[in-house]
C-alpha cells in the first residue's frame, strides 16, 4: 500500500514526542525513573530506524 509506511513513521514520531512529554512530566512531578527514560530512548531509536529506512 503506497503511503502506509510514511503514515506509520509519522505515527511513531507522534508517539515518540508524546512519550517524551509524558516522561518529562512524570519526572517533574514525581522524580526521575530510569526505566521510563530507557523505554523512551528505545522508542526513539526505533523511530529513528524507521525514518532512516524510508530513504
């Protein structure tokens, strides 16, 4: 399906940015949690991999 990969990449980007906002808000409100940051980094790397594979 044309455009489906582009759409999924945009969705991953939105989830990654939303995740960053959520993890940052959690850190400000309740203190840092290393597992949340680790999860966000993994999500960011997956998103980066999807963006680079579009080339």
